[in-house]
C-alpha cells in the first residue's frame, strides 16, 4: 500500500523543469515520465521494492502502461555504504532532477557515483568477497522461489521476474537451466530430458574431441590449438581456473561447441562465457570457497554431466546472439553503435568530451559486449549479474546496451577530466576491484530506469 509520503511525492512528480532526452524544447510528457520513473528508483534505493510493475504514462491518463515485466527488487541498503564522502546520491536524485547539458540542448540524467579505489582501500576482504547479497537470500524471496520451483510446471515469466533481482545461490543451477530452456518447465519431463541431452554431449565429445589430429582438418587443428592457448588465459586472476582439469573441461566444451556451430566456430571471448556456467553447476557438488575446490574428487560421470550442462546452456545463450560471433561480429558492432547513441542522449557532456578527444567506443566497449562484462568486474559478482542476463531472455542484447551505459557513466565526472591516452588506460583498467553487490545493484538500477524511459521511444536509438 502506498504511504501518504509516497502519494505526495507521486503528485509532485510532474513538477520541475527538464529537457527532453533528445534535446530541443522541454517535453512535459517526457519530464513527467522521467520523474515518475525516478521516484520509483528513489524508492528502490531507500529500500522499497518496486510494486510489481513500474507504471509510467501521460500525467492525464490512467496509469495502466507497464514498462517492464521484470522489475528489479533490490536489497535495502544505506547510501553511505555506496558512495564517496559528500556524495549522497539518493538525496541528490531528489534535489537535482534532470541537469541540462551545457550545450547542444542535450540533457544529463543523474548519475549515481560509486566509490573509487583510493577512497575504499580500507575495505575488508569479507566485504569484497560478499558473494551472496542480502536481497538474493532474503527469506521472503527464497520462499517465493521455493513455491514457484515446486510447482508441477514452472511458470517461466514468474521465474524471470524473481530471477531478475538475484537468485539464491543454491537454486541457481536449477533456475538457470529453466531460464535458458535447457530443462523443461514440466517437472515430470525434466530428468529425462537432462539425461538425454547429457548423453548427446558425451557422444559429441567422442565423435569430435576424442580423436587423433590425423582425423581433423587443418582448420580444426588450428582452432583446437587456439582454444588450448586461451584456456589458461581464462579468468587469470582466479586460481581455480588455472587447474589443469578445469582447463581440460573448458577445452572439451569449447571445441565441441565450435565444431557443432560452424557458422561462427570458436571466437576468442567465448571461453569467458563458459565460466559462470562451470562455477554454478560445480556448486551442486562442491562446498566452500571456489578457490579451495578440487574437482579431482568428482567422478568422471559427474564431470561429464557438468560439462554437458555448460555446453547446452552456452549453446542456448549464444542462440540469441548468433551474429555476435560470426565473421566481423556485426552484432557486437551494432550494440557498440547503439551504446554510443544512448550515452549521447543520457550524458551529452561526457559524450562530447569523448568525441573531442577522438575516443571511439569500439576501443573499449567491444570487449564489454564480447565478454558480457566478465572481465570488467570481480568474478564473485559475475553470477549475480548473469541472474539478470538470463532473466532478460531474448531481450538480453538490447538490455546489454543499457547496462553498459550505466556501467560507463558510473565514471562520468572522472572521464570528463581525462585526455585521450588517460581515458584509454582508465577504461581498460577500471577501478572495480573492490566492488560488492551494492555497486552492481546500482548499475542494474540505472540500466532499468533508463530502459523504462527510452524503450518506448522508437527514435531513441538508430537501427
């Protein structure tokens, strides 16, 4: 139920001046849309979750238009844990509204600032490694997941709504298989389908991988060698992935996938995309911290099943992004262009500064889309990010643009002070080492807000 304070804020949502996101004269409708969505995000940042759906319409119309079927419900948190001293973002959201750009009629939406490494050197390892997140393990949400997962046939749309805001770690293997369509919603068929698909993977390994090089073509030998070189480079700062057996599993999965997907074959970066699946499906069989895992104690059958699950989930994920990894990777180039356009509309000053310095988005964002940001954030946050990825389903490529814009504009003020070479170095070595779930949730919150604002505007991005 909406409190009187919330009702008052909602009535005030139409007030205040702003420019339209595309420049030019102010648009009362866009102003009201922005303020209304912003009030919802303010509530989120203060610990209030979205009431089922975010409703944003014209001020004079009945509020019955849903902008997202999968609203994020984030954990209650304290702003002073997120931001540098003196930067009280939830309150500044209310004070600032929309800041007009200094030139060109562009507008700058409020950007929540996250802590710099210099200001957070005292953070404890426990904070840095906090991998569960209070929201994902909240008892009420766990109960909702349990109720949904225990149904004879899981309602996938409901599961996506829940998963968007984070999945309890022990439920991730089951939830991810369902979200990707690898496991069927009907519980009676689930085990049979998984057994059949695991046998199919095993047959493929025997047919394509467990053969001598004399039976491979020159291209296949070259591809296998490239995979063998890339596996030791996969997540190099995580000791677990340096184990020989882990790298062998990665090699089998990647090579088998590449042979069975000749349109793209193996592309560097796909090796990173296997790692979240490998960790999540190993968690079903191993306890404790990932750094202490030893897969040598697992049976060959268990290893094979885990590899099969990784293979099929990777296949399902990439089925929705086929042209991201074909020749010249046109899908990724298209997303990079859309990101540039979106940043220009959200934060015109930083966009202009990057243009003036001659920085091309391809120079840093190509890797972001190629590896789905895995290389840009601490690995212990990756599975939480992928909860949202998989909940987006077929809409993931589109939503990746908003996540990347939110990620980039975390450092809007910093970027405007840097020259070309400094920006390149900064963007290649972003200060995310001490990030926790709090910072990641802020990135996702802004992405959700901007998607809600712009998604219904057909001209906001060029096709």
